[in-house]
C-alpha cells in the first residue's frame, strides 16, 4: 500500500526556463483512492510550482506545464498501475491561481 510520496517540483520540460528546485512536499496517501491520491498530488504540485515560478515574466505560461510535469513525475515514481491508469485517463486538470 502506498504510505506517502515526496513530490519534487523538478519540471524537466522547463529546466532551461526555470532553475532547478529543491522544494518538496510530502503527500499522505494511505487508504485513499486513485482519484484522491491524484488530487492530493495536483494540489501539492500547484503549491510547489507556484512558489518556484511566481515573479517570472512568463509564470502564467510556465505554471500549467510545471504542474503537468511534476504530477506525471510523481505518479511515475509511485509505480502504481491503478494510479497511472487514472492519471492517463484524466490528464492535465490544473489548479488556477
């Protein structure tokens, strides 16, 4: 069972535009469904990405890509088939700032 994950906001797609970040958040996922886990990951990614890119000239454009990359990276690291399938079926719903 998934106990927790560490969500690292390392938006690989934005590596050239945004300096690498060491910001992390721990997301507790024990006993949650795939939908609940993904929602928690998206929420954490939203917070971390916004902290990393706020103040950037193109933050509004960089923010959704950062969230997508962070969520996909975190879910890949978890390596849970049900969560991966849910993420693939429900792509790119980001939180607006």
